[in-house]
């Protein structure tokens, strides 16, 4: 990405969601640009899952506005979110182990002719092309008829990402995709995530471990107790700097990343948010 000269894909303004007396999301502002890998970090209970359910139409916010492509969307539901190009890649449970790759690719959206008969050959051919061009599978051992159970964890996540791209997803939500993956498999997954950016699409990469998202993310959003505690362009911060900020937020409920960033460039225009102001 070069700067911020890209089309706005998703914008959340003042999103608040309550469950009784619990405020799960509190006035969240968030933007996801086209071609951007956007990491969403936070401890358990930070509000990540609730926010994603709002973006995907599972929950409706109590307050706030949602925009796709600059157009405000009211009463967003799951069907409309998918029509707008939002796809979620869950952990391995999203795939059917006992079914072949081609059936998993077209699960729920099969190709059929005018009489309603499945065009199995077309789906197998399309899967073979996706395996070679998008997934990088060149081994003769793996074919469209290979069952998903024969894939590694990283390959399974890659299959789900490729499926989303094939069906013209604009924003792909990755729900803690590194869960249970080895270092080698996580590296495979990162390559698939990079393919999302290369395709000009966007991703929201949800995780609790900054090591998994730093190398592939353009921007990191840190959630803490239902609020956005900070947004950071990874090109401006080292991994160690971001780890220090995350520790500070976890310990104090406050962030001073703008202090650090602006003072390092010799400017007095500093914005600081204290724990009292955020409470």
C-alpha cells in the first residue's frame, strides 16, 4: 500500500453494543481500506467477537453507523453482509473433512445448469485452477478429489481464503486462524493472507498474539474493554514498540502512542488519552 490513497471499503462510526448492563462495544470508530490487512487485537473480553458479529450482520448495534463503500447500511443482517462482500474464514470447523476439495470450495454455492443439475466437471476444473494459481499446489498427490482431511492446518485455512476470494469477497474476516497451528503452518497461512492484499481485497485478521499479525498487517487496532485503545500503522512502529504499548494498555487502561510518535518527530502537537477520560 502507498499511503492512504485507496478507496474506503468499510467504516464504523460510534458503534456501541450492550448486553444488559454489559457494554461489549463502546463508541468504536474503525475504517478498513481496500487492499488493507487490518489486524484486530485484544485480550479475551475486549470486544473483538461482538464487533465482528456486528460487521457480519449477526448482531445489530444499539448505537452508531455502518458504511460500505461510502454508503450507509441500515439494519445489516447476515444475508446483506454477504451480498456486500463480507466473508468469514473460521477455524477448521468451517470445512468438511470427509468431503473433497471441490465440494468444500462450492459448498452452499454449487454450479448447476438451467435444469438444476450440478456441473461437477466445471467445479472440479475450477478447483484445480484455484489449487495451482492461488494455493500453489503442484503435487500430483493433491487433486480436486482429495478429501480435506489430507490437508495441513495452514492449507485448510488457505482453502477457506481461496474459496472466499473465488466468490468475490471484498472483506475477508479471519477469526483467529492461527489457533493450533505450528510456526511452519502459520507461515503458510501468512502467505495466503498476503494473497488477499495482492488481489486488491481487504482482511480483518483477528488474533490475541501480535507475533502472528505484525509481519502481514498494514494496520493494527488494539481493543481494550470494549473500546479502541489505539490504531497503529505497522510501517511506523517496530514490533517491540507495539508490544510495549500493549503492555501499557493492559496495565493502565490508557495509551500514549501519539505522545511517543509525535515527540519522536519534534512536534508539540500531542494528543493524550488518560484512563479517567476513557472511563
